[in-house]
C-alpha cells in the first residue's frame, strides 16, 4: 500500500488498538501452516552455497517437536531459554518451539563473550541454552563459572550437550501451551550509558503491534511479498522484521548465513524474487561505494522497497541507490523497547536526512524537558506515552528500574530530533552517551570497563567518533598506568583485549593516549566535550 498525505493523516486520526486476548506468534505460525502448508516460509542460503527451504507446515511441526524437547527438560510457562544462534532455518524452529513450550526467549548475539553469557544467564534466570557449533566454545567457557541445567547443540555433538537433531527426531509434537497476549515473550538485552545491558521484557503483544504498525506502515508487507532483512537472531531487529513482519503477515523470507559482501548481496537479489530489503546504513553505504556497476543490476531485480534502520542514512547514498536501481531507501526508527515509531511511508516524499513521520498507534512525540511537545523547528526528545501498547512492558524482574522509566507520563527514548513544518523528524543525536555504529548500539561503560581491566590502562573514556561508512566508530581516550608508554603495538594489544573481554563489535577502532580527561567538579567524565572534539577533528580532516 502506498499512502498519500491525506491517507496518512486519516490513518493517524482513526487508528485504534484492537489487540486479541490470545494472540501469540506461535499460534500465528500454526494458522499460516493450516492455510498455506506447502508455501515457503524461510528460504535459506549460506556463503558456502548450501540451500534449504522451510515451509510453513514444516516450521509448525518441527517447532512443536522442539517444544516437546524443552518441556521434557522442565521448561514451563514463563521460563527463560537462552538462544545463541546464527541465521539458520533451525533458529526459527528454536524460537517458535520455545514459545510453544510457554518459554521466554533470551536472544544473544553470536559475538558475546563468556562474561556476557554469564551475565545474561544470571539476570534472566535461564536454565537452558540453545547454541550452535559456531558459538559452543563461548558457552563451554561460561559454563565452567555458571553452569546451566541443560545445553542443546545445533549442528554437531559434544560431551555434556544434548544434540538438537537427535532430540528433535525422537520427539513427538507437543500441544502448544496456552498463551495470552500479556504473557512474556522475550528478554532482549540493550546497552545503556552506565552499568550492564538492561533486560527489556516484551509480551506477545509486541508481535501483534509489529503486525499492525511496523509491517503495515513501514514495510507495507503482504503475504505475497518475498522479504529479506539482513539482521541477525541475537538482536531486537530480528524480532522486528523476520518475526514481527515476516511471520506475522505470512510472507516468504530470505535468510543468508555469511559475511557481508556487496557483490554477493546483489547477486542474491538478482537470483531470488525478493521484493523488500531491509539492511543497515553501513551495508547500503558499502554497496554504493564498492559496486561500480550498480545500475547494471536494475533489470535483474524484483525489488520494490528498500528499508534502512539503526542510524540516519546520508542523502548521497539514497540518491545514488535510487538513480541506479530505481528504488528509494526509506528510513525507519524505533528501539529494542518499541515497534516502529517513525518512518518514511511508501508513497510520501522522502526528505534527505529525515527519519520520516510518526507512525499511527505509538503516538511518538518530540517533547521538551518539561514534557511538552516542541513546535515546528524545535529540537527535543522522542517520547511515547507510558501505557501505549507499542512499547515494552518493563525490565525483567526489576520493578525499581522499570519504575524509573515507566512511572511518569512519557517513556523517553533518549534520542533527540528536530521537527520541521510538515511534521518530519530529523535525528539530532543522543541525549545520553550511546554510540550508534554500523547499526549497533554500544554503551561506553562496557568498553571502558573492558579497557580498565587491562593493567596498562589507568583510566578510559569512550565516545562515538564520526565515520563515513559506519556513522560512528568507538573511540577510546586512555590514560596509561605508570610504566607503560604509548605505541602502535599497545593500541593493537588493547583492541584485542577488548575483543576477548566483550563482544568484538564493541572494540575501539581508534585509541588516543592522553594525560588527562575532561571532568565535572564531581569527577564525572565529560563525554560531550570529547564528542565535540572528535566532530571538530573529523571536520578538519575532511
């Protein structure tokens, strides 16, 4: 569906939440399996050329078998199950099977290190973890310090692990545990400016809200679409798109297990009838920068929509992509805590640099410090009314932390935006110190904590530094301990140290050794001052 300005305004005025009491994504999958059993649900390919198609009926049956495995291990309604999995058809089976058992998914990115796995296990209280052979070593190391009751391994066998494939073959499909829209569905950990990642809890309502908002207004998806979201299962974006759009609306979706390569991505788009692509700004920038013959693919593609999320996309990339392939990339905005809050609707003009206009339903508003909407031309914080179904239920088993963000009138996103005369929002940065790099949200505390665990580091401050392809990169300012001298070798040593201690994507791509750090009178690091220095420095280089 393409919207006119008048239709958009009418949708915002007339939108009403009508959430079915017993809605859950597992029952939605079973419904699709009954109505279109042999239709492809997931079409998968790996960079090694392996291929697999999973039909709706197969996903329904295999997930029912996996739910029986979990139930046999003692997983009951409301019990967390950790998932440490790559982009595989079996990942969908594990996720839907977890819900059919009444369990709560705890998505974990493949790049987590043992310390981070232990933390998520402790906070969630999970007793079962499902991992792939590619992530098993991290789990093994974490297990020595914080054993879970059961480990399930996909793609191989190891002592002390349950073989996913063998267990699935032996299991008979279990009857799904009854679920309501209020029952917990996921615990997604999201980085903050201080402390460890926070456990964001969503109920099954989240998927219904995605079907009504994200799928309709941003994706404009239908059961006839063939979609591809390049995200990975450990991120909330996976639940936004492969589940929240693909599975809810019954579309066929493509999943690629491999490293990003611009030419390979275009080859895939040429060989499969993919109608809608959702990729990160970094991926789009690299496609435009590294594929000189981009326009030669135009006649080979079935692409009608290209979506981007995670950080603002520069106008030059949008213009080049449109000129070469005839498709305008449309930004969308939201958080781990929400559905799509702002987007460029299909049919409405795309303004360079704008994330679009607020979606019907969530009622996202740009407010000032007092909680009042800002006028046209003003800058404020994007916020959603507390109690709106389009945001999360709270933090898992942490009522105090929940009260801090959900006890007032507004849930404040921490993202600043400018509003123009037509209601378009333009991202102006973070109200806090979160770093947005290549679509990743990185909290400075996690990187600083990893750095100071190295004996050479006395003190560290981490900020985002502008970067032409990644939007921002992690930049660390380091004060060395006595006896250590700055060197290129020490930079590399510290970078490798951070990769070992925390997920590798968080490592500082730039490290600057300094004698002191700017601080407030109370001793807090002035990260805003360091960010300002970096922006000025990068402008000088450009």
